[in-house]
């Protein structure tokens, strides 16, 4: 598996039809900088809103995976994301001019081919894998869904499907490493049962479907009249049933193509965790809803473990990167509004800072008398000052700059901060700093507890000449 992050060398365009809208859709895969991740941009909407490929943005899993952010949505993202993961691409901005990705032939191969045409570019930043530390389980007993992620120094998948169907039966699929995706999984098309197809057609939920972009499993007796009706719906002269019980004599690319496609969906949905994984993922009867729930469970564990890294960073006997006097040479803030006491760790992409919360803080007498609690807005301010050190570290004369808030989003306060607590903040850049504007994700902890988190946008502005 790759050591360094990579993107594509050049933009590449792919066009097709949306499965559910029936409208023409054009997607452009664009190169993106380090630590950008996967993002969709709705270029048909005002302001071109961006949607992060993040499991927290999933809003629907009924007929594919839909993500929503900033008032915009993109549906059926799993086939695109599977292609990106299968090619070990880390950073891509995907422009799309409609509400869903094109279905193409129902597989990931058209997207794989497009990006192979564009070529790959290795980037300087390392890939930060999350290694599955122990067995992580997810189950839905009523639907007989079982999923488990196990430790492994690779990315391996095993999938079993069983629909109690005499036609489909029980099928298994697996890849021993993600590099096998292109050869073994990418070309495998989506599938559905005839009774599901009829329901979707009756409710006008498939407008861009074609018998060539889905495997239709005939799970009931079907007469010539029904075949003629289906042929009319799909705009074809005739439709037939193959001996294997597959509609239209379509040739399977693999005997277990349905199971392989379920594995493809699983790879795409787990991309929404947001970091490359190392582990062995095993699943019985997975689907989009289960995949997303499992991805959320893994992401929650990552978040918890990354939060605990603060404990490893803070050693009271270790010399800090900056003490409070050095901080005041960088930040313009002064007591009582200086709310960071030490910088414990500082790189080009993240910073860790400390605030010792004492009973002498000027806000405690009034917030609240007899029950002192650190105000949430001041926790955000302390987080922002910590992030300000990271941003100001990019200029040679930080003492001549101010850091100004532009936006605060998704702020959550999870526990009280009391006198005597030691607040540890970590701020990570979520995108490279451009034109002095920084986007950061911040988290604050007391001990092992996350007490505050937020997404911050700030700008550094020069206010005096050196």
C-alpha cells in the first residue's frame, strides 16, 4: 500500500445518465492538494457548494448512498468512492453538474478507466493510515447482518450475501489486498431482484436505468406479457430470461458478480470514514445502511483514539514548544484574554496547546456564582488562539499580524470545564492555507473526555509594518 498521498495528474471528464433522475450528468475529477480528501462540488448550484465525502454527511441509504452538506446533495457516491479507494488515490475534487453521479454501466470501472487516463501524482505528505486495533463488530440481528473489522497490516475484504433466493443463493467474494480491486471488483455491476425493479419503475424511481447497467435477478415466474411490458419500459425490442435466472440474457462478468458488487459498495461506503484503513473487513449480508452505520462506528473510534493522543503529548516535565512568554511574542492577546498557556506540539498541519483553568479566572465569579463553569465561547476562543499559533507560524513576522474569525461551524460542548481542569486543544488544518485563510478542525479535552469540538475558519491580517 502507498506510503505517500497521491492525487491525479490532470482533470478528467466523464459523462453519463443519473439512475434516478434520468438526466445527463457530467463529472470532472480534479487534482487536489495534500490532506484535501474526497470532496464533491455542485457546479450547477449557486455558490458551487462543496460536500465532503464524510459519513457524518450521509442523509439517505435507501437506493444508494447520498451525502448532504451546505444545502446541497449528491447521490450514488459509492461507486465513485470505491474507484478512488481501489486506486489508492487520496485527494480529488469532483465537480458534478447534477444531484447524482452517472450510473454508467453500474460498476466502478468507467471511473477507474477515467482516472487511469489522467495518471497519478505522488505528493509529499505521508498517508496516515488508521490501523484497526482490535476486532470491531457491528450487527443487525433482525436482518442477519454481521460485520467485523480485524487487525491486519493491509486492506482486505471478505463478503457473503444470502437472500434466500433459489436463483441467487449464497455467494462469497473476497480480495486479499486493495490492489486487487481493479482486476477483481471494479467491473462488477449493481443488481436487484425483479420484484424490486417493478416497484421502483411503478413509482418512477428509476429514470436512467438500462438493462445493461444492472443485473436483474428474476425471483418469480414471469410470463410473456410481463416481459413485453418490461421491454417497453426499458425501451428495448425484447427482453428474455437466461437459464441462470438473469434478465435479458446478460452475461455475468463473474459467476459471483452480485457478491463482488456488494463488496464494491462496501469499499465505497467505508471511504466515508475519511482516512485510509488497514484491516480485514468481513461482512455477511451488508447493505448501504449497515455499511454507513459500521463506518460511523469506526470513525467514532478513530476520533476517540486521536483525542487520547493529547495525553501522550502532555508531559509536565517536558519543555514546551512555546511557553506563555513566547506565545505573547506571537499572539497579540494579553491577560485576561490570553487563553493559551503552552504550545506542546507544532507541525505544518497541526498544533497542540494547553490552558490551565484556575479558580482565579476573571469569568468564574459571574459564571456562575457558587457553580463556576468555563463559558463555552471562551473554550472556542482558547481553541482559536491555539489554532492561531499554527496559522501565524506560516509567516516570518507573526507579531505584525492579527488572526480574525471568519466562521465557526459544528461547535459542540460535551462536558463542563471546571476550575482546576487542564484543557488540551488540538487543531488540524483541513485544507492548505490560501490567501491567509485557514480552515481547521479543533478538539478540546480534559483528561480522556472530549469537552468541546468545532470547525473554525480564520484569516491572518497584517495590521502593522515590521
